[in-house]
């Protein structure tokens, strides 16, 4: 998982804005967003808590193509379906400082016609030195009776990206019902613009949910 744009999140810096990869420049970059984004404030606080040497190491990771591509690698929530929490998190180490995590949550949403719907959200995010850098989420809202999903109302995606060298956009497919399950899908286009060149990494994030809130979430090459 890794670096993309749909709803919310930071803006990528221009390649010539090398200052954002200095401790002072990156602090200013995060401060611009922290006033309106609680997650940016959390990242800013964590970054400031690092020692000067660790801040430099953190920023080197943000522009390391190997690390970025590894954090955007294909993943899958499980070989078999999982029950979505209210909230569930699993984390896998890529190396000693970089990790990839998945998170899911279930909500009950009021429906004026049918009473209540279920909404399942599946997210993947990368962390560098314990700091969340990029988070990609996909969700689907549906109505189900025992044994089958009857109707999918809507779906969507959202991202949070605090790597200034990466720009992200999303193309959301219309949700659908198949095999008595709710389906949602998003294609993320990640543009790595801060690496002294231009690299594009496309990923497809999908979510399949059963009537009992078991789900499968995946992030694979598009």
C-alpha cells in the first residue's frame, strides 16, 4: 500500500521543493496542514519527537524508491474471510523501520427506508519509524438479511498522504452485488514526483463483504 489521492490528505510537493526533505522544511509542510487536519497534527507531533538524526533518517526513507515501492507492494487481508471489528488492525514489518498495516471497522448507519444499513471500511497504511505516512481506505454501505446482501447503496474511498514527493488520485467503480455479497473497488494512481524523475505505480484496492460482515480486502497491482 502506499501513496495515493481521493478524499482528504496532503498535497505532493514539486520535485524542486527539496526543502520539504529537510527537518525544518518538513515541519513547515506538516504545520500547514495541522490546523485543519488532526491526523496531520499527530504526524507533526511524532516527527518533532524524533531526534535530529532520526528526523533525517525518516526523510531519507520518504524519498527512497525501494522503500516506497515496498510499502506499495501487493497485499491481502487474509486468505480466508475475516470478521470486521468494530475495529481491527494487523501490522507486518517490511524492515526494522518500515511497516505495512491493515485496518477494518464496521458501522451501523441509519437508513430512512430500511431502518439500518451496515458499512464496512477497509484501510491499508504504511508507517515509517512508527509514524503513519500514507493511508488508503475503501468502504461499502449495504443492506442485508440473513444469508445474503440485498442491496448496495454506495461506496467510496479516501486517502491520507504525508509524503510530499508522492501524488495520488483515485478512480472509484460503482459498487455491485454478486454472489450474495457487496463489492467495491478503487484504482489508485500513485505518482512519485520527488525522486529526481517521474514514476507511476497503479494499485487496485477491493473489498468484498458478506451479509454477516465477514470480508476480504486486497491491494494489488492494477
